[in-house]
């Protein structure tokens, strides 16, 4: 594959993952930095991809530590690995946060199934749960909506790494703020 094909294949893979719960790239590692300057990593679910703009959508609880970390420092990394294609995708860029009252969050919430909405009920992420798990509480719509947020990630770079039996391959791509590819090059693995 040439560089243009590598770039296109990576974004096709991500776009497909947003619609396919079985895709390895559906679950990405989101890395941010906490108030103490320590890196923090956690798995997130890829919900939507805009290939033309190089934008990924992730949903999160606004009470989570990642929300606070990204509010303070919007520069984040997303990392995924697909064992079947043996490809690692490392995307660096910035995140925009859209809280519960935003149009973005309202629209995303309206598309969520009831079972997913229920994950935003209960106490803040990381708090000890009481006697009754959040999943047993009554109305997911009324309680969970106030804690639902959308993270819009805009890729600035993509580091593509292909593991091969011999002769691994690696390429780096850069994008402008509209998602246009501005540079691409092969680099040593």
C-alpha cells in the first residue's frame, strides 16, 4: 500500500468500528493527563467517526475524572490495536467537551438505547456503590441525562504501525483543523 491507501484504510477501519461492536477498534484507549501531571489511560467506546473532518465521537459521564482532566488540558491521545490486521493506530489531537445541556449531547442522547442510558445513573464514576446498583434504579432517562456528555476528538496526527512477520511498517500522517491531510511519510518502526 502507498501512503494515501494506508491513511484511507485506517479511517475506513475506524468508521467501521463505530458501527460494529465486534471490531477491535470499537474500544480505544483514551489517554489524558491528570492534575498531578500523571498520564491516565482508560478504554472508551467509539460511537461515531467523521472521516472527512478526522473527528471521532465518544460518550462519557461528566462527573468522571477524564472530563475534569480534559477540561484542564484538551490534548489527548487515542490508541487502538486490531489483532486481525495487526495494526496499531495512535491518534493525537484535541478534545472538545459537550455537556448535558448542549445540542450535541441532546442529539447523541436521543439516539442511545435505554440500556446504554442506564449506565449514566447512580453515583459518580469511581465512587463506591451502595446496597443498590445503579442498574436497579428506576428511570434512566430522568437521572442519567444530567450526567451524559459527548467528547469530540479532532485528530491532528495519526501514527499507523503494521506488525509483520518481518519488516514491520510505520507511517505518520498530519491533518489541519479541517481534517485535510497536510503531510505523510514512512518512518522507521
